[in-house]
């Protein structure tokens, strides 16, 4: 059991080992979802403005 805990605690974290581009990559899908969500909400208002 102790060797198992030592192996888990000493395992390297590949997420933190990527450098500067590491934390940005998981945020990109959330940004894309946010842009799609905002554009879907704004579409009726844009259509109403274009229709006059």
C-alpha cells in the first residue's frame, strides 16, 4: 500500500508540464461554446434590426 501511495504522489503531472500553452488549451472549448451561445442569443435581435 505504501509503495502504491508513493507511486501516485511521485507521478509527474503532464498537464502542468506543457509550458505556457498548457492552461490555455482547456479554455478554448469553453470560449467557443460561449461565442456560440452569445451569437444564438443575439441572432433574433440582429434579424429584427436588419428587418427594420
